[in-house]
C-alpha cells in the first residue's frame, strides 16, 4: 500500500495546477492518469497555441445550473494570477481578440510550465495508471489501481468532461461522484459544430465549405456576434460553437447574416439608389461573389432590384437578417470543446471544491457543472478551481 497525503486523478489542466500548488504547501501529492502523456487537451487547444485565459473573465462567461458557484474561485485566482505564472516562466503570449490570450509559440509552452512546477515541488506523476476502484476508509480514501493499491487523506477528481474520448476523456469523475452520493446533471456536448439533414441546406453549406463571415447567432435568449464557418457537415466557427452551448435538440437557431444593419431598410435604400442593379451583384458587395451567387441559386431569384415588390423584399430581408433553421444535431463529443452538465455544484463547497457528501473528496475543472464560453474561459476555470482546492487538500 502506497500512502500519501493527496491523490489527484487526472493530469490535465486542473490536475496539474492543483498538484503543484498543493505540493508547494508541503503536501505529498501523487498525480495519476490513465493516459500515456499528461495534458493532451492543453496540447491540442487553441489550434496548437493554447488560448490559456481571457483578460475579461467573469462569472457571466460560464454556464451552470448554479451560476453563483464559480464566483469565489474565479475571484481568488484570476487571469492576472495565471499571467504572473506565465511571466515567471518567460512564456511569450499575445492577445488575439476579445481578451483571448494565446501562446506566441506552441501550447507545449503551457504544459511544460505546469510540468516544471510539478517537478520542482516534488509531485509524484504516474501515467498509464488505470483506476479500478475507490473506497472511503479510515477518514481517507483507498484506491485499487493497475499500479497497485494507494491510500490518501484527500482525493481530488480532475478527470475532466466527456469531450474527445481519443484524448483520454472518460466518465470516471461522474461515476465517482454518483458513488459518493452526488447528483450529476445530464451531460451534453458544448462548443461544438452543428450538423444538418435538410438536403438543400446541406448542399448549400457544402458548396460554401470554407467560407467564413461575420454574423449574429441567437438561441434561447442568448446571442453572439462572431464568425460563422460553412463546412461540408454543416455550420461551425466561433459564433456557432458559442451558441451551441445554449441549443437543445429541436430548438430553432436564428442567424443574422447582415449584423449591425436593418436588412429591409438596406434593401429598400439600395432599390431607390440602384434600381437596375441585380440582387446577386448587390449581395456580392457584402458577401463573397461565390456566396452571393449560391444564395441566389438556392434562396432567391436574382433580378434587378426595381422588379421586387415590398413583400418580396421582406422575404429576402427575413432570410438575410433572421435566417431561421433547426439543426439536425451537433457533432457531439467527438469534436466538442467542452461538456455541459456534470457534478452538481450545490453539493460542493465553492470555497474549497470539497464534497459536502464525503469529506476529503474534491472535484475540480470540467468534471463540475461549470462550462465556459469559447475564448480561454474553460482553462481559467480549470486553473481557478484547482487553485482553490490546492489550498485545502
Ligand atoms: P482535462 O480534460 O484537461 O484533463 C482530464 C485528465 O483526466 C486527462 O489527462 C485524462 O487523461 C484524465 N482521465 C480521464 N479519465 C480518466 C480515468 N478514467 N483514469 C485516469 N485518468 C483519467 N479551453 C480553453 O480555455 N482554451 C482553449 O484554447 C481550448 N481549446 C480546446 C481545444 C480542444 C480540441 C478541446 C477538446 C478543448 C479545448 N478547451 C479549451 C477546453 C479545455 O481543454 C478543457 O476545458 C480543460 O482541459 C479542462 O481541464 P480539466 O483538467 O478539467 O480536464
């Protein structure tokens, strides 16, 4: 039996962060992961440049059944605190847009930084370790694993969400939560592209595949002004990923392809100013020529503007300014950046991340029912929740 103060399951963003912060407090920490490498999602993140935090992180950037839960941890370990760590390691970074901070070089700069901190603080990292069972025993926890039995006083679950199983995601964290009497909110894929079944719409998106444009996407009272990307499978790009977290099967999406302008007013004005111009030519001024041509092939008939009456202009304006569609679904956990739902935060301390059902058991990171918007918020939640637990384990 290998005894230690703290065992953390999951050597991802939250697990690594918690491990060295607890070890710095003099705790003996063992970090277990079933994968052959730590931090695989960190390496894949931000298109290989890890969008590691967001300058404008605030509780409103997170979805949860218990929206107040994230406030305390986010306030006690902020984006500035993480930037200080990044600065200490000399990792070069830049702001891309909207407060999103990325590495100048590679995501591995962030992983190497976390591993270096674990190394100097004496964290015992064990990879390729399967967890077979967990039991509460003598005021602590006893684990059976493929590397033998372990015992610890504090057990931290940092196994993340269900997104991208090929990167090591499993439902272990949710299982452990249920085993110790926790409620787990139903999970679904978030920050994920939409799929379509309507053959005509699918064909249009396929032909436009690779085209990206500014839009305003709305669903269930939420809206995001960002880029939309047409793909062979359907609709992607930041606007679609963001709104996907608010979408449930069967819900209608509304997309304004002319954000910032009143589509009908604009068409009427163009009709007065350029009565002889063809609709296709006019649309090519705001979209690509190819897109304008395809919209006129699939949605509208292209004629000189003077030939449209008001109801016809209204129809065109409706399509462009408030395109309504019901996606068939999403690409699911195969490509989702996050998992919505998870361990019910009403049964976890917002100060320490400790279970209110089983003392000495902690949940941090994405396994909890806290999911961020796109833009570095999910990592900031991993850092902040991990730091909170690390002060208490
Ligand atoms: P994380 O998933 O990082 O770690 C969980 C660890 O637990 C893994 O190492 C896994 O192997 C291990 N584990 C799971 N099951 C286990 C088991 N049964 N036994 C042992 N170990 C087990 N966010 C952001 O803010 N900015 C970004 O740029 C991106 N980009 C991005 C790209 C892609 C492709 C994805 C999939 C996700 C992102 N994200 C992101 C989201 C971000 O990666 C995610 O929210 C955090 O990694 C969550 O950190 P955790 O530590 O909670 O889980």
